[in-house]
């Protein structure tokens, strides 16, 4: 019992106060309104995210072999057998969170209840466990979301720095962005230049870049359907662009439909982008699923059935060119305004190492302390993209090109 108490002791008050809310129902006002990472993990099985081995690696088909050509019967035919697939890979990134406490917490908060029954002490220990776990998991969840939304870093995300710097999880912006070839290069705050994405060079493989479309961000033009690049038109076009389908099987015995690429599709934007899209829909007399034309309330926004997810933290990410050689927020960008990210979750998977997915180590006494204890929780993870063409970004076009039909 003493060992369990040591592990779980974490009570802030040394009095026997009866709180209104049990620790399993504590109001958590630290939690964010919406997490980007939960949109990728929700509904997946653990098995679908688990990988093992020294790195994550897969094979992808990025160049079609043009082999159909005419011939003359009886003539010599020349042929070749080129390599049709290429490998892409990524490193593991290593993280930890922990639970910590001191023996003083134990002595002052648990063993001090002389009149408490053994069942009561066990119940209190359980409550303390829930507080400890909530604190550790809140730290992990917030941290993972911050990693997903971090500024692109060539040295640590593509790991061009090798062993000289710790590896990191790739951020969403390092995959899906408005850079012409998908590579952040020439910026002062990216720790070097990206030359590859998961080991593949987009300049060699043009299909290894996300879909990109620009919309007319002038206030008067955003929702004006007479403009070539009005927002709703760009969003509808992008939805079509990311929905790739395999050719139908030409033979009768092929009865399967192949893969479906739209099951986990969603469009991510920040609070500013969601509000902008709401306004545009309302200006165009679209009240979504309003049962009553006089009702000011309406349902969730979609683009042709694909849900739009509001992730407020996207307003703060530094993924955009400020025009002077650094990355900044969308409000301070050279082309300011909200961005809309088309995410196909079938082809963007959080990966976790099978033996290090929130692995809880043995509790240990901290060195050079008196009565200090620590339980480290280890996580090996990476964000893995299977296909870039099945993702896209709709972004504001620059002032110089405003009113044109560029950006497609």
C-alpha cells in the first residue's frame, strides 16, 4: 500500500476538504477548444497507427511508365524495364512526459488521515491517480498538438542535421503549404533549407507536392461568384482536386472497387477562417441546414459534404512568407488572410512505435534529492504522409495577382 501511495500522492491541500467534484470529473479549463491531432487519431484503431523498426518506410508510385505505343507486325520492338516505385522514409522522434511527487505530499496528504478507513484511503489514492494521469496526459496532448502546428524546421523535421540535433515530429505545415514546390527554402527561421519531404525531392517528382489554389482575398470579392477566384469556387474546386480515384479495372473478374479516398476527409481552418466562411455563406443566402428561414442558428459548415473543422490554433502558426525572408502568421503574411487545409486522413497517419507508445517506466527516486520520485512516460512517434496529392491548401493570393485567375 505504501508503494502505491508513493506513486499516486498528489494533493494540493493538506486538509480533509470535501470537494464538490470528484477528480474524475474535474473541470478542465486548460484544455483547448479543439485539437488538430484528435482529428487525425479519432476513430482509428491502435493497430493502424503502430509501426516498429529503426525508421518508417514505404513505397510510392510517382512516375507513370508511358509504354503504350504503336508497332508494326514483324518489326523489332525495343523495350525497357524501369523502376516504377520509389521509397520514402522518416525517422522516429523521441518524447517523454512524466509524473512527479515528493514523499512530503504522501505524508501530509494521505497518511495523515488517521480516522480514514482502508477503503477510504484506497479511494483517495485512486482519486490522486486520476489527477496525476490527467496532468500527464494533458501535457502530452497539448505537446503533440504543438508539434503538429510547429514552425517547419529542416534540421530536425527532415533531420538534415543528423545526430547534431534532436529529431522532431514533422509539422502539418511542412507537408501542406503554399510554397511553389512544397519546400521551405531561403527562410531565416527554418534551421536550413528543406530539399526533400520524407526523403523524396519534389523537384524530381512533381506529384510529390500538395494541391494548391489561391482565392481573391479582397473583401468585396471573397464571396462574389462573378470573380474567377472567389472563395467558395476555390473551395469547391479543391475538393474535386484532392479526390483522386484509381482507374476502373478493365477485366470482368476484377470485382473490387479499389480504395476509397474520401472516408476521412475534412477541411481545417482557424477561427478567422471559419468566421470568414460563415459570413460568405450567409451573404450568399446559404443558411446551411436551417429548418426555418428566420432562424439565426444553423448547422455545421461543409463544402459539398466535406466538414469544415475550426481549429483556433491555426490562426497562430508561423507557416507563411512575410515577404522579407522569414515565416510568420497568416495575419502578418505578405498575402494576409485565412488558409483552408484539405486533409485526407486516409493518407496522413500519426505513427507510434509499437514498443514505445506512452510506455510507462518504473518509478524511480530522483538522484540528488530527498524523497523526490519520478515516473517517466516515453513516446516514439512521427507524422507520416502517404500521398501529398490527396491533400491541399486554399490560400489568399498576393495583392499583385488579386483579381486574376492565378493560383491554380
